[in-house]
């Protein structure tokens, strides 16, 4: 990636779910492009969020670890206030916090359905609303929501009706907010990663499934991509964050209202398909 083209120097980002996995990698990726970053996660994960912030500081950028629960609007508003006090600006928000859970639909408890929808969907809306209110005042910003390939495809063997439904809704929420806010200076997009080996899918119960994903990967690779081996995750976020102008258009190269597929290592994509998908959605203007 060209650093001149994707330069975030002088910009400030807030990343939720920044203590672990994809969120931690995205936070560092934005810092590598020059941004200062607020790293938000649950208070139980503050040490890990602090580790992400320390990595960012070691790159010469400013970073702060913030506690917040995306299911609690007051805690997100308070975290955003702290972010603005400590880092002064909010140009980019990456809403990555999420959970997974597996259960056959016919046995699913109401509480499990609600928990996944609360964190993955309502949590993203709660963050977008707080970030959007601030960005509307400052008349500019880029919001990037982390959906999933499960927003679009239902993968064999995964019993996660609530997760898939939440991610499909995040994708459409992003398009809808893009339409509402594009003319007022805010671009909203989503990224749909494929499987990436993070704590979310690394428990023993996931082993048979991840073995199968790796087996189905359409090239000679026995491992799932990790957050260090999978560039599609950090590069679309940086590319979306650096995009010029708030344009809602189906043809603009770096628009608002787009879902960028970053699929690697999954049965439903091939390298060619990934390249085609990624190239179309994120190629610079
Ligand atoms: N790993 C994959 O294969 C994959 C694929 C597609 C999409 N995703 C999505 O990417 C995002 C990150 O997933 P990951 O794989 O890095 O998982 P992860 O478990 O490593 O990280 C998720 C982070 O979100 C935080 N979080 C959970 N609930 C929260 C809450 N209520 N408030 C604030 N923070 C909260 C967790 O503490 C954790 O740090 C999720 O939205 C996930 O659905 C992951």
C-alpha cells in the first residue's frame, strides 16, 4: 500500500473491540498509516487494550486505552468524551466489537438470541449514533463497521442464525446511515471479513470447523489466515478511512454505503473472486 496515497497523518481514529483480534490489528494498521488511535474495549479487557495502545505508541503515534461496553450507550458516550479530551479529534471510527455463539436455531434461548443481537447489531448502532453526532457537528468523518461474510452467506456447519442475522443487519445499517449522512460529510461503509484465526474462533469447540475451513481453502494452505498474515482486513479499513469526499454512489471508487468483502481462506471464495471483489470495492480513484 502506498503510504502517500493512504496517509492518515493528523487524523484520529476510535476502534471498538481493540483489545483483541481484528480490532487490535485494525487499530495498529491505522496507526501505521499515521493516525492516532483510541482503543476501546470492555473493562475486563483493559490490559489488552493498553497493549494495543502501547504498540501504537511504539510506532510514534498517540494512543489511549478506553473502557466501554457497546451495549451501554452511556458508557460509549463517556468513552467518546474521554477520547476527545485525550486525543482531541474523531475523524475515523471503526466499530469492530462483536461476539459469536453457536446453537441450533430450534434450541436457541431468547437470552442468547438477544445477547448476540445486542452486542453485534445494537452495539454497532449505539456507536455509530454517538460517533455520528460528533462528526455531524465537525462536518466530516468516516465510519467503518465490521460485518462478516456471514452477512451475505450462510456457511455449512455453522449454527449461528443470530450471528448471521446480526451481521446482515450491520451491512444494511451501514448502507442506510451512509444515505442519511453522506451529504452532511460522513461516509459510512462496512467490511466483511472471511475467517481469520482470532480468539473468537479459536476455542476447542471451533477446531473441527476451522479444520474444515482450512481444508476448503482453495489454495495450498493448511492454516486459516491470522491477523498478521491477512492484509485484507487492515488495508480496506485504511483505504476506506483515507477516501476523499463524502460520495454515495454505486460507481464511485471510494464511496460511502459499500460493503468491502475481505474474504480469504473460506469455502465460498477463491483468490480470483477475492481479488475481483476487493479490487472493485476499494481501488483508489
Ligand atoms: N475472526 C473471524 O473469522 C471474523 C470473521 C468475520 C467477522 N468477524 C468480526 O470481526 C469482529 C472482531 O472479531 P475477532 O475475530 O477479532 O474477535 P475477538 O474475540 O478477538 O475480538 C472481539 C473484541 O470485541 C470485544 N467486545 C465484545 N463484546 C464487547 C462489548 N459489549 N463492548 C465492547 N467490546 C466488546 C471483546 O472484548 C474483544 O476484544 C467481530 O465483530 C466479528 O464478528 C470476525
